C-alpha cells in the first residue's frame, strides 16, 4: 500500500490575547440591563480555578471574566448581560476563533442555586458596538451554553435572522436537540467544583449533570469557513449556521458574552461564583485551498526524493 504523507500547514495567527497584562483599554464593553460587568485582568486562581489548559509555560492565571444581572439590585431586568469585542479588529475570509472557556455557576450541583442559570458564549461578525445577548438586537452569529443545564435550551445559537435564537427544529444543532439530556452531549458532565473553590464557597458541592458544560475548562472553536460558521466544544460539533441564511451581519469583529435568560437577579452571595471565564484567545487564518494543494505537492515531492 502506498504511503501518503500528512501535510501540516502553519496557520497564520491574526490576533491573540492571553490576558497576562491589563488590556481593558483595548476592548469595547457593551452592557444591557443592570448588574453586568467585564474584568479583563481577573486572577481566576483567586476563586480556586486551575490554569487554563492552553496556557503557555510562562503564563499565569489571568483571564477575562464576564458577569450578568447581579449585585443584588433587587429589581429583575431582562434582557440583561454583557458582550465585549476587541477595539479595531476586523476578520475577513476564512478563519478560526479558538479559546479556553469556563462556565461557573452557583452550587449545589446538579441543579444549581437560586438564580444560577446564565449563558456563556462567543461569536463572530459583530460591529462590536452593541450588546450581543438574548433579548438584545443581534448583529452577529453567536453561540452559548448554560453551566448546569435543566432549561431545555441549554445550547443556543443566534443570528440577525434568528433574533430569538435558532430552535431545535431549525437543523442548526448537530444533536437535533438543545437539551443537555440528549445523548449526543453525554461526553460532558460529571464535574465537581475545584477543591479550592469549595474551600472558599462551601455551597459549591455536588457534580454537574450529564451533557452540561460547567465547572471545567472547555476547548472552544468557532470556525468561519466556506460560508458556514461552526461551533465545537472539546472537539464535538454543536451547531452550524449557514451564513447565506443568517441575515446581514453588523461587522467583522468577534465577541464574548454572558447573559441571563431569566427575569431574576442573583443576590450578593452569588457574585463571586456566577460568571463566564475566557483565556488564551487565538484567531487564525484558514489557508486557501491552493496553498494547501501546493504544500501537499511539496511534501509529496520531498517524499519522492527521499524514496530515491
């Protein structure tokens, strides 16, 4: 049997951020409703979370923390949330957005405490000047999930043509379901809060339900390739949005978001443990097919020379 070598083409890094310095001034922060904020220099080890898996050997434990609808205002607001986008960035052509994501929620698991259900996510194609959350005016394609599940629509996707979110019947979701109970999502779940967090917040007990994303670092990829935007978590395809049917996008920037899907606020005791966390963000260009073909021919030629 003939041997065909595998060709690896180094993708060009278009932009990256690891939050090891305070980059607050380099971001647009867009909030809607009460009690939402962004911290671009958050030491997540302070709440017991271990270093993100894609961190470099010289990196610390700083990341982007997003919180929504909190601080005990006593007045429920909906919609409520925050989205952030890097200032001055515009990504065109085919590219991949990849990052580490942690969904923290109020224990105990699996059900979560009062006001624990929020959505953490990210997306592409925004102008970066308005809040990209459920209930807001969507100018992008974005995806998100809940930490503890149990709301029937635990996995979500939005676009200008789907302002209220795509439904399970839309064909967007690979599982054909948005519920964490679907067998397709069974590789997730069974996580416990880090021991350091439990020591600080004794209510963070129990283990997450099957199919949920909370209390663990997730390797997330959003790829904009060949007219389709795909969302993968830990290598599992969650959703695909056809850009030709998604409506007019507001721009070419990326976004990260946290939002509440219920008209209730979290009391002050939840402020330290209810959030979305991001680290090690990288945007890379996808090589043109012609570049891949040339690289493949080059590798074959090198193999042939070695054979001789």
